[in-house]
C-alpha cells in the first residue's frame, strides 16, 4: 500500500510540474506578443511642391493635394 501511495504522489508531482511549466511558457509568449511592436502599414503620399514622399498622417492636405510642410503649401498656392 505504501508503494502505491508513493507512485501516486510522484505522478501527481510530475503532472503538477508539467502543468505549471506549460502555463509559464504560455504566459511568457503572451507577454512577448504584447511587447513586440505591431507593424502597421500606412499610405505614403508625395508632396505636390517638392516631390518628397511622406506618410499620409504627417502630410498637409489642401485642395486635394498633399504637402510636406505648410511652407510648401504656401509656395505652391502662390504660383
């Protein structure tokens, strides 16, 4: 009877160790995914005045044309 309890105890300990190890791996993978920066694509546009390409979110839109700076927008509108 003593041997049976010993082997059951060993089996429970091995099961518990494997389970906690797998949980730790899963938790580390989830943290790594949260920390890694997500790469999102963004449309690029061309400045109407100088031709420089820049992200659409950083451009200035005027009269359905994109500009890299307010100065280039003013220079283009003066023409």
